C-alpha cells in the first residue's frame, strides 16, 4: 500500500521554505527541497513512523542504559517512544480519541 504524505510535505514546505502552493514548484526542485528537510520534519517522521528525532531517541537509549532497563521493559523510554500504543495499554489511565467519547464515558452515555 502506498502512503501519501501530501499534508506533511505541504506543512514542511510552508514552514521551512515559505512555499504554500507546492503544485507550482517543479517536481525536481520539490524533491531536492524535500531531501533537505530536517530529520525531525513532519514528512520524515511520518515516513519513518516515529514522532521523535534521532537525538531524543539517543537520549532515551542512554537513560535506559543508566537505569538498567531493557527495551522490552515496560519502563523503557525507547519502547514508550517507538511503541506508544503498547505503552498506553499498560498505563492505568484511559485514552480517548474524541471529546464526545470522553463525555460519553464520563456521563455514562447521557447527554450533557
């Protein structure tokens, strides 16, 4: 399946280069500019399926080493960053995907 990173690329081009209409930019130039984006740009993070940059990952690795925690340990910072869905399941709090879902849970599916 091909994933489209159009929205992320548009945001990155606007933020980094001030280009708001990427359809007016020649494809070759657009590709060159995209390659030059920072490693923590939206499009690069979406493509690599992560939300953190390499420096943060390295710091998390160092903290895990100093604490004597392995990647599979539920207290691992690297696991928290790389597999957030697993980390959320192990915590004692609920996660909601919308305000309506929260309100339905809070008020037991009653309105208001």
